[in-house]
C-alpha cells in the first residue's frame, strides 16, 4: 500500500491571529466536479475522447454517485478506465468513521491527497438528511473555543473536495449505512437534502471554491446534484465584504452568522475577526443579505457558561436584532460541545432557558440547536485532531 507524505504541521496561531492566505501547497488533481459542463467537455476532448462522454461521466457521478468504471457500461470498455483515472481521481480516503445517536449520525474523517485531514457529518432527521461539510483543512479564524480554529489553517479545499463530501454522504445513504436511509413512500434511497457549511474552515475565506461547490450542488442533473439552494446554509464568522458579495451571487442560500456575543468587548476575544468588523457591522451585513435575497438569516450563538450567557447579553442581542426590523432573523443558541482541556464549557440548562426566553420576549424567534454526536468528539475539529 503506497505511503502518504503528511503535510508539515501548521504552527498553532497566537491568540487573536487571523490567517486569510493559506500556506502554499501542491494542488489536488483536477476532478470532474471542479469543472462546469463546458470545462468538462473540453477536458474530455483534450484527452482524445468525444465531447458527449463528459455528460455520460457527469450522469454517473452526480446522478448515480458511481466512480467505478466497471459500472459505466454505456462507455466503451477500452475508454472507461482512462476517463475515470483522468477525470474522477480519488479525492477523499476514509480514515475513521464513528456513529452516534443510535446510528442516526455518522461522523467521518477523510485524508486528502496530501495527507491533510477533514471532517464531515451525515445526520438523519425525520423527513430529511443533512450533511455538515468542511471547506478548509483547519481554519484561520482562530476562535479560542473551537478545536479547528486552534489548529490553524492548513489549506483551502478545492471545489471538488467540497462536493465529494456530499457525494460520499449520498453513497453512504445508498449503501444503507444510515438507519432509515430509504424513503418508504418512494421505496428509493434518500439523497442528501440539506447541506450546511459548518464543518472545518471559514467557507467565505475560500470564497470562489465554496461558491463553485454550491453551484455544483444546485445545478440540475447531470450538471450537478440538483439540490435546492434554500436547503444550503453558508456559515460565517462575519467577513462583511464576502457577505455582501454572496448576496449578489443570485443563489438564495441561507446565511448563518456565528455571532457568539452581542458586545464588541467580548466578541473581540471569542471571535477575533470582530477586531476587523464589529458586531454592528456584521449584523448590518446580515440584514443587507436579508434585504437582497429575502432569505431569513440565522444567528448562531454558542452558549458558554459564565462567559456569554448572561441575561443582559440576551437582552442586548434582542435589542440589536429587533432594532433592524422584524421577520429577518432567527437565533440558534447552541449548547457548547467543549474541546478537551478547554476552559470553555456549556451553559447550565436553566441559564440556557432564560437566555431563550429573554430573546423570545423581544419578539426574536429562537430555537436551541439540536446537537448531534456529542459522544464521538462531535465539536468540529475534535475527531480529526484525535486522529492525526
């Protein structure tokens, strides 16, 4: 079995340090999912094959989730292996997979071509299957309560490496690895219905590749997976120019702003990007996103015991959101899943309930996030860190 040269360890960032430019590394091989339909046709023709083979390959990948040339019986037998080798190179190698929630949650660690590790999570809910995916190996935003942030940024993922996580989840469903993975009404395998960019990395710091990945997810088959943009959530710590840029893309994904504090003094510590764009600037950008797209924004708020869960902070958050209007926002308090050795821990249940009630009292729709995988290093980055 060939050995993989692991990437040099990324130096841990100093407190408050932000990293926007990923270290230079060799690029992953170009994959079908990196290319739009015209690019796929050109790539196939450049290899000496007929252009329509690109649509056939796309059908196998995006509709049937097939990457085994033996199953591509509509392709000439002599051409199958070379086409797959050139246009469907392996991007993710499974390293470790753990189950939780009675098998309804599967968390996977994948090794990339250069040895970097990323995580994805497949979650079965009544009537839907949600996939949480990574956009970077590591993260440069350096939030101190986040396992990924403390590891620093290794590199950006390619468009295809992002898409392949979703396709891998679809293959798991098709293989029956998730209980209830068959829609009993239609007697057919369920596909991944929802995708959240809430895994490793700040997707808006890997903007072009993340947007191209979203386009592959929403383009109708065989060009893409044919998902609804409204079932895709883009999470960000608050890169204001990128939020405005996303609003202009014309793709009505849901924006989730990871706020975690309503006041600059605390958010400067919890979310270092706040030193560049303040709470009010981030909220203004989120509101502009709502105005431009008509899509209600989610505010993500990890409740940390005795740090950001005070009643007055709930009141301040409610005031700031209500001041910008009604009907534009929804708050998701998240019970913190602490990382090993961290001083941060989850709020007490009663404090959590009071926080929710104070927001609701100000007319802010608020729902505590259903946490999954807490018994399998569920916080983003924990499983990869323990695997490395």
